[in-house]
């Protein structure tokens, strides 16, 4: 299946990649918690988009 990914979703993926690559050793506990929350929120947005697209394509049961 070949699906074009909208710019907004590509931006979410890029942001998630950048957050994931941040060196957490130098962050405070609160900063790490915020980083993790941001990563989780972006991952959830991406996953929901993929689920929506697969459902629209009729490939989900």
C-alpha cells in the first residue's frame, strides 16, 4: 500500500525523532517527564493517523 503522508504528520514524526534523540542524562526529572509526555503525545497522534488511514483504505478488520 502506498499512502502519501501529509506534511503535518511528517512534522510530528520529525519532532518525535528529535525528542527521542535528546540526551536525557543532562535533564532534570521534570524535564525528562515533560519530554516523555511530549513523545507519547506525538506517538499517539501518529498512531491514530495510521489507524485512520488503514481503516479508510479498508485494510483493518
